[in-house]
C-alpha cells in the first residue's frame, strides 16, 4: 500500500498549540488569577483564605482560562512524539511519551481545577480547608515532576537513538531535553520545606523549573516547526513531480 | 545537524574534516571538542544550575554567618577530604580510560573504568557514613539552615554521582568493543566529561561547605 501523502496542516496546528498553552497559562494564572508569584507555604490559613475571598472572581476566571489550555499538552506533545515514532522500529519511547503526556494533561487540568475549587466557596468553608486546597494545587503543579522528567528524557533518547536516517532534530536538542528534565527534579523538594528556596514559592523549586519548562515549550515549538519544514522539503525532493527530467 | 553513520574505524579519527588531501590534514590541526557539541548544552547547563545553587548557599550564609561558621566546625573534614580524593582519583582513571579507548587498549580501558566505578561506590559509601553520623549527632537537615543546605546540596550532587556511575557503566560496556564508531567514541568522551563535571562540582562544594570560613 502506498504511504499516505504528508499533510503538515495538522502537524503545524499541533505545534502551535504549544505557544497557545503558554499564553493561556500566563494570561490565566499570572495575569488574571495572580498565582505567580506564588503565595508562601508558610502563610497562615487566614491569609490564604482571605486572598481567595478577596480575589474570587479573578481567580475563577483565570483558572478557567488556564485549564482551557491544558488539553494542548496533548496536541503539543503529539507534535513531538510523531518524530520519535518515525525514528523507532518498535516505538517504546513514543509510547512512553504518550503515556506521560496523558498524565501531564490530567495533572495540568487538575492543578487549575483544584485552585478553582478553592475559589468556589471560600466564604463558606474553614480557612484551613481553603489552605489545604491551595496546597493541593501546588503539589499538583510541582510535586508531579516524575512524568515530566521521564517524558523529556524519552524525547531526548528518541533523538539520540533515531534510526530514520533523517533525524528530525539536531542532537543538541536531545541534550537540551535532558537538561530541562534534570532541572525539573528539584521541584520534588517542595514537600520538605515551607520557606526558603526549596518551598513551593522558592527559587530552586518553583522559579527555576517553571521558567525552564515554559521556555522549553517555546524552543521545542520552534524546533518542531523547523522539522516539519524540513520534512516537507525532503518529501518534495524525493517525489518526482511532472515529466521526468534526465539527470546529467 | 550531525548525521553520524556508523563506520568501523580502527582508531577513531579526530573530529573535524574528513575530506581534504592527506598532506594538508596532517599540517592543519583541526580543533577538537571532546564529545559531541550537544553534550555541552547539558554539561554547561547543569553547571549553571549548580552555580545558582552555590549562589543560594552564599546568600543564606551571608544572612547567618555565625551560625554557618559554627555549624561548619561540626562536620568532619576528613569525610569531605576522602570524597575529594576519591573523585579526583576517579577522574584520573576516567582520563586514562578515554586515552586507552582511543589507543584501543581495551583491557586498560576496562580496568580504568572499573577503578573509577569503585571510587564512585566509595564516594557514595563515604557519603552515607557521613550523613548517618551527622544525623545521629543531631545535625540532620532539620537542625539548622547550614545543615539544611548541606544535605540538599550534597544530596543533589550524590544524585549526579549516581547518574554518572550509570554513564560509566555504559562506557564500560562500550570499552569492551574492539572498535568504536565515531558516534560511540563521542559518547565515551561526552560521558567522561560528565564525570569530570560531577568532580568539578564536588570540588567547589567541598570548598564552600567544608573549608570556606
């Protein structure tokens, strides 16, 4: 059976869903809901509860905007996984990415939803309850680093072990993915600390992994778009179009 | 973009141009970056992350200089010194191993990597001994800020040592092959550089945590 002709429209749409996800995250969580900079883990329940009570509508709206973008983790991750798939005879690294992605979508969504839940009736529940829900969201955001790390390592290994003969990405992208995967690991330290650089508002545990991850989305979008263009050129040059010319 | 089709080279050629007339190549020394270019994205990036951690250390040390100075007296420099010795020795073995691989002396390479791994195990054992000793004496990570950062920094570094030992194991397997492709040799060099990076980070940690007063 002849292979299907390459349709890059869906590939490009999925690639661009990466920046869409970043924009929705920032507009929702940062601009509207004001979750960044994060509240301190050492803040009292009273302080947290009053923050939710005073900013209820902004938080609800921001969270709604943010969760809208979470499904784009699936499309964006798929835009990367197809290249891994092409380089593998038995697509174990592709499957790894897709399964991790499944979790990433759920995790991203639940993070927003739990914070939305905290803002659902902040006047009617005890302050402690609101704070626990707030904490819950931060655990979902940061403590869930392992599937993200494994996802990125699978992408990197897919590039290193690419056997297709026309690797989609340059090798440095693999090492870049390994680096980002490593820098996400310290997010797990947030469980031990309520203040300082390892708390969920800390430099090493929050700022570094978050900054590195969202930059990664942008870098990978660019590399995926380049890969799509390269693939278009490769397919175009391999197919003879029109009358055959005699090659000298 | 690097496409490295496997070729069974007897001795891996120096990185750089493969074309060109022989005489010109012998005269012209092409610069050689150990490993492949991409691995330096990771190594320099990881060093940058540790530089951030060192900055964090310096910041918190600056806030409580007396506490940090007093607590530093509680750690045994001998543990740290042994670890420094072990890692420096292991790096020497790794250098030997890479040169042996390049010269196709398989036995030497395997032995050298083996010794480097032994040093790594020794490092981790020493770490465990040191940590349990500190905790037993009430100087665990929750004792004060000095010990908190001590344990976090040495813990993150130990994680890198573990990864490094995994890489060295991969290098051990590669060193068993009679000849390596260009890509495989680049991995050997890159893996060795990672180990040197782990060593470098420790040397700085040792100075900051144990020595700097």
